[in-house]
C-alpha cells in the first residue's frame, strides 16, 4: 500500500521556497514595530500571522509585500524565472509586475482595494488591461466568469461597488486580485469588517479558491478561528516578535508559550 | 522493517502557564508498533492518555521526546521532529484521523464535507461526491440530508459523517477515536464492517473503543496505556 503511494508525490511538496524573510525588522525611532522575523513560505502554503492589535503583524505584512522598507534584514521572492530576488533590489518594472500580476493584496476595507465609482466589471478588468489584455469582449467574459466564481450575480456587473453590500465588496476585491492568477496573495484581516454569517461564506469561498488555484497566501488576522480554517501554518506575534510558530492545529490545540495559551483560552464559546 | 507505525519512548506533558506554570505529565515511555492490516486498540481508563497518543501520532500534539516513526511514501519519517510541511504531506498521503467530534466549515454541504479529503488528493469532484454518497448511504444518512451542512444534525449523525470523511480515502494508516461512541447497534455493525475491509486492504489502524463488544470485534492486539501513565 505504501509502495503504491510512492509514485504520487503531493503536488504541494515543492522543495523551493517562494518567499523568504531573514532577520526582518522595522523601527520607528526608538519603537521597534517588528524585529528579527525569519521564515520561508512554500508554493501553495497558507501562513497565518496572529496576534492582538499592536503586536506588529500589520507592519510585518507591509514589509513582506514591499510596501515598507525594512530597517533590518531582507525579504526575497522567487520570480517566475525561478531566481530568488531581494525585494529591496528590484527595478521599477519588476515591482510593477509583482503588484499587478504575480501578487494579490486583499485589504480589510474593500474600499482600499477597489475603485468604488467604476463598475464591478471594470474593477476586475482593470488588472487584466494592466497586463496587456486589450480585447473588450474577452475581458468582459473573464470578468463575468470571475464574478460567478465569487458568487456575485453577473446581472450586477455594470453596477459600481458602492452599491454593493460589505460581503459582496469583499468578494469583488478577491475576484479583482485573483483574475491575473497570482502566485501569492497577502490578506489583511480579510473578514474583519463583516457580519458573522457573511464571514463563514467568505471563508469557505477563500478556502476553496486557495486550494483550487494552489495559491500561497499570508493572512494577517486576530481571529484564531479564521487562522484555523484557512491556514496550514501559523506565527504568533507579540511585541513585534514571533513568539511561537508551527502547524496551525498544533499551535492552537497544544500551545506552548504563555501568551499563546492566553490567546487560545480567551476564545468565547458560541 | 515493515511496521507502518513504530513508536519508541515517546513522552508528552503540558505546561499550564496560566495556572502558575504547573506541569501536567500526560504519558511517558510510549512504545508500540502497528503492522499493515492490523488494528491495535488502546485500552485504559479515561484520562490515561489514549486520545493524546492518537493526537501525537497525527502530529496534532507535540512530542517532548522519543520517536514517532511513520512509514510515509516508502521511507520512515519521525513525526516528533518533522517540519510542518512534512506533517501536512503525511496527512495528505498516509494518515487519516476520525476525531471524536466533527469540525467542519459552516455552510458546507455534508456530501462535500465527506468528499473533501479525496478532492484534496486530486480526485475529481464528481467522482469524490459519488464515493461520498455511497459511504453516506452505507452509514444510513438519508439522501435528503446530503445537501445540508452537518451542524444541524444529531450527535450520532454527525459522528457518521465524520466516519465517512475518515474512511473515504485510501490511506495506509487510520486513527480512530471512539468511532462508535454515539451510534446504535445497526450503525456500529457498519463501522465494524468498514474496519474489516480496511484491514483486508492492508491499512494499519490504531483505535480507541470503550464498548467491549466492538473492541472484541475489531482488535487484533490491545495496548494497555496505563503502563505509559506519567503521573508520578
């Protein structure tokens, strides 16, 4: 039995990391927002960064996604040609490629990631045009199939997202990000501002998309239930440092550090 | 060496930092092995550490010391020291786990909850759902419930959904934590049949079963966990 399994090595077992952080830190004067963070993220892997407000998790996400310049250490990313590149040393064209195509960034507030006054179809199509698509019919068809995929009625394709509910806006933001088939998606509290009933639906949708597309993702959340549902691995942050890291269910079911034990034991039973 | 599971001197304790850092020993000196096609039942009173041992074999609980050797894709891997990615790979290709309680994503239909492990292993959705339906039918979950999320089901129905989810894959190791606890006689008999057919396929199993009759029917060997009691 074990022998028959040998042939099919899991497809998520790629041995080369997609992104690595080494000794990463950021200080604002005396304040160390984030310090000495090192890890490797592999293709198809979902990493959750958890911790309370002020723990440094959002700073870390901005460092990893090249929106902040680190005070110490570095972040490297494997470009599509297979070469690991230091993000700080990328040229403008390469940075643009990452932001427009190879990465997605899902903001907690969809208004930050969408253009609220233009149609939903244009919001999705814009990312395609940025990478050179110019056939209107194809762009519209692709946008429409993505709306379907995130469970938005395609009859609403010409409406602007300001007419959408919070949950629909968040799903539209996800469609806009995934349409270019990125390899890595950053998510900052993706379910943060939503009603609980809408959250469950969105989580299920994100979980399926991530596994169908084989996406790697880094998800910042203060909600341990979100980490449990979405992530393979988790890093717990406190005071700007990573204090515990490991397999998500292992860290949540068998937490070792005092602060992690406190976080896990503070979840209110429904 | 043909054993699928080979545990040597494994030890586990909890340190409760919120209770003044007291140390709760759970088990120590855990050593046993499981061959292909064999069902080993862990015996001992509540609190002896049976579930903890299963969780250690699944990589859900960490191991303080010792070795948890798992035969995975032709080589032996020590789960006590494995990287998270290796543990995930072992769970995808080698070890299945039927936990005591079903933990499913809200709003996902029962038939998809059961089919999910197959889809994660690359089986097509259609085929996975078909197999899921067969197992649900065999475990007497009426077809009109398949499209509903299991969260509204009775305890016994949820447990059967959980069993279907655990048995659907063709994994060489299966861990069973009280699979028959809240089932009636007819459904207990189905579980015994399912365990039997896994044995014939060469699957190595470790089970916790309190019901003496069921234990008799499925156990090839019994490992008494009280000998691993760590409480001094």
